[in-house]
């Protein structure tokens, strides 16, 4: 786990602000693509190798969950080799599943491959109402028998059957639900049609992996996906995970917030069109090629209005970092999140640093200030934590960001890579009491 591997206590970042980001950074593999793909290796009959899997806490957590359900997970650098060693183990305990919602994605593969599953209800970042009801209704439509008891879902099915499933929820579609049901449908009897499916690149990457195993999937990346079930899936495949568009966007936003100029290498600009358009609207200059993005934000930036939406819109995961960036933009910005309307736990922490932010119902108004000030703040969750780091980079003076282990869930060696861009940032551990 890099920076976090040997720590005994509560980690913090100590950041000296006021330095523009300069230089180059390489993007990791996408943890939001790697996680459902890892869960889907349960479907394979032979070992699978996954390349460019980031060393982040969420991957470590899911590796433990997979081992609980009879898989062997071996890491060599950025590669994982995963295979089934005990197909009789079908219970994923709450000890680990409660830490991360994506762990729930083992339910579909377990049910489809082994005919049964007992999986704890999931946890993760507390960013609003994200029920798994859509997952469960989908499995019931496919013939599974479900029971909820003491915080666990118990599911059984001799063989799932194809069905038409609508994945629309109160705030749009569900990415984890799309992944969970698409994976399960690969071994179902007949055709499954997922309506209002998530279109994210991570869903397309999962489909590519499943197809390499022998699955029959059409429409991934569009709102209707059809899956024709097969008798069995293969293995002995090697799959390279797509670049992490959220990580790439975080570095681009950090450069803009600090009025810096960097090159993000190993990215896929086609996955970041909405973010690139937004940053250009602030006045940043951006050049892209097939696998890199150069940004020059050395001039003052201006306010813009932002609405976080499902792909291909501005990602909800970028809403908090964007807000930190806009805190020092000239003018007034309005930020709204249509995916998770209550995802604003970072606002009080940004206000501690001098941001002028007003909550006006289902949106916030940001009136840009000349500069932020260093303060002691606490990361409420993964992406809010990244937002506070960005605010600290742009602030005058020193900032202490507490509970940065939450940031470890999704960013590989974050402090080390920021130092490579000229940032003065140290990771320290406060001993547990």
C-alpha cells in the first residue's frame, strides 16, 4: 500500500501551500474499473491476470473479500493474478464489505457461478442515499430467491434466467448495479436486457473483460445493454485496466487551483471531455493527444457553473475538487450535483479555510476569494479529502488534513506524486490514543 503500508496510528498530511504545480505525472489504472473486474473473476474457470491495477486501499479491501469467498489473489507490481481455490466459500463478511460499496459486486458473480451467496450490505463513503434495492430487484427478476437478515443478503438460484431490468433510480442509473447484474447475466439462461444502464467507461472496460472470457455482451457504453447467457466462461486471459479518469481529473484540477502547468500522461482524453471543457471555460489552456493532457492554468481563472451528472457529464467524484478550485476563481459559481444531491460534506471544511460558500438548497453558491488560508481540516470521505488537499495546495500558509487514510482508498501514493510536481507535502502519523 506504499505510503500507508507500515503505519500505526492516524495519518495526516501537512501541506505548505502557495506553490503552482509543475512537471509531469503518470496516471494509474482506474480503481473504479478494476474493482468490478476483480469481482467478476469469480466467473472464470481458469486463472486471470489483471494488469495496471492500482495499489490503493479499495483494491486491498476487495482482495480480502475475494479471499474470503475462496479466491487466491497474488500481486506482482501492478499486476494481479486471481483464481478460484475453494468454490464452496460463498460468504462475504461485513468486516470488509462495510468499508466499500463496490464489494457488493461479488454477489452477482457468486450467484451466477456457484448458485448461492451470502453478502453483507455495503458501506463506503457517506455521500447520500445509495440503496442496493435496484440490484436486488434485478436478481429477483432473474429468478433468485433472496432473504435479508441481520445486515446480510442471502441469495440462491439453481441457474439465473434472462430478464429485462430497468436500472433507473431516483437520481439516475446505478453504476455498481449495472456491473453486478451484467456480470451475473453472462451465465444466465437466455437474454438479459439492462435498460437505463450506466454508460461509464468503467462499465465498457468490465464488458471487454467479460467478452474476453467468452461472454456475449452488446451495447456496453450505451443505455441499453443486452447479454446472451452462455454455459460457462473461460480464463487464462490477461486484461489491462483502463486509465483512471478521476485521478487524471484530480491532477488537472489541482494544477488549475494552484495556477500551475502540468502534463498528465497515460490518460485517455476521450473519457474526460466534460472536465476538459469545464477547465477551458475557467480560462485554462489545454492540449491533448492520444494518451496525455497538457494544461496551462498560470493565468487567473474565472468562475463557472457546474452540474455533476452521470457520464458523459462532469463526474460526481469531481464535484468536491472542482469546488475547491472555484473557491479562488474570479466571480460567482453555482455547483449542483444531480447524482448525489447531498454530497457537500466538504463545504464546512472549505469554509474553515476562508472559502465563501453559501448553501442554497440543492446547490451551493461560491463567491471567489483572493486566497484561502491554511487551517486544520478533516477529510469526510475519499473525494472530499482530495478536495481539501487541493484547497491546501492553493492556500497561503500551512494546512493539516486529518484522516487521509480515506484518501488512500482511491489515490496511489498521493503525497509522493504531488511532491514530484513541486508540492511541499509530508505524510505524518499521529499515534493512536
